DNA sequence: AAACCAAACAACCGCCCGCAC
DNA sequence: TGTGCGGGCGGTTGTTTGGTT
C-alpha cells in the first residue's frame, strides 16, 4: 500500500539550497517559529520546498547553535562510546553533544571515525551475521531489567551481568569498563539485516566509503578506546536475539 | 592542465511512531 | 478502535571538493 508522499515532488524544488532560500527559511522560522507544522511552513514562508526538506535544512544547517566540522577527540570518544553501547542511534548520540546534529555525527562516523577505527586494525572480524555467543557478562537495555544505583545506572549482578540505562550519562561517566582479558565484547547491530546474497554483502577488507553501516560487521575491543576498539568483538545476531533491545555481552 | 579518484558533506527516501480525529 | 497525518529518524544517494597522477 504505502502512504501518500508528504508533498508533490513535481511542484517542489529539490537539490541544494540557495542562499536566498536559506535566508527566507531562517528569517521565517526565527520570526514566526515552525508553528509545529513543517508541512505547511514552506507555503507560508513562500518557499517551493518540501516541508521535510525545510525541517532538515533548519535542523542540520540553519539553526543558530549549529557547529560544523572540527570534531574534538573528546567528541570522538563520546561517539565511539555511545555507538558501542547503543548502536547507530545518531539522534541520541548527537543529543549528548551540543551543537551537533544527528546528520553531522552520522556523516562523521561514516566518513572519518569508522575509518579511523579500522585504521591499523590487526584482526578485523567481518563476517556474516551470526547469533550472539554466550559470555559471562551482559549489558542489557531491557527496561524490565533496569536498575539505578546511586552513582550510575549500570550495575553488576552476582552473575557478573551489567544492566544499564543507555540514556544515562552517568553511566558513561562512571562506568568505564576495563576488561583485561581478550574476550570479545559483542553487540548486535540493531535491526541488522541479512545480506550478502545480492552482491553487496560485507567484504573483509577495502571498506569503501559507501559500505553501509547496516551491512557492516564491526569489530571492537572492550576497552572502548579508539586504539583498542579495533581489536575484538563483532556485531552479531539479527537484532532480535534477545528482544527488541540491544544485547551486549562483555567477557570478563 | 586535465583527468581521475576518494573523501566529505548535503540532501533525499522511506519507514516507524505518536497523536489527533 | 481505526485511520491518516506529520514529525523524527536512520540509511542511502547525489554533489562538491581536494588530492594525486
């Protein structure tokens, strides 16, 4: 079935935004706000653009507090840490970095950070998706398992199982996992899809800039540092192994 | 100087979800 | 309760830019 498109593609302008359009949109939003209706906004503002396009342009480029480029090492670490815990939820990751947009973070990851991560890799494990293997320690986002301690949302049970709230930055600050052993940290990519039969499946090397993150199987080490992330672990599972939440196994 | 290639960035596509009716 | 609409999001593609040959 599918749903009707949000706008008539034949009647709206597409492609790069002109400075005039930027000015129009920016001045309109700053003067009148979005009115909670992006679909109607371009018409009111006198723009021949799709409402979604206007929203994207404003959020990713025209907002006054936007920062572009120049990611700091601290931001690198934030991205890496969050990516390793919650996956490609760019909006969540971006929300932890003022002035950054999900699109920016996503692009930065796809073009730079990912390569940085893989640079110097010695044992990139890039295989077809497999189910998660048993480990001694689990990190779960399953809300039913959620606990909060006084210092962090992460905790360790008697069975060496860590549960945490991925949205809790205290976790990020207070729980700095250091795993002495070589056992892999494993976390399935959310909504990881089956692939490989269409000729566009994962390859073992030569990650091109167009390799989809959803197709890629990543190896990272438990220590979550940039240098060490590249050593162990892999995306695994099909996104539905444990439940809809993510399932992270960290070996002690 | 031109051609080619890869990286970086901007923008679009389509799906999902929440909400109003 | 069902349906449609709009917002939000992640994935993908198109375009531009810079470097190399």
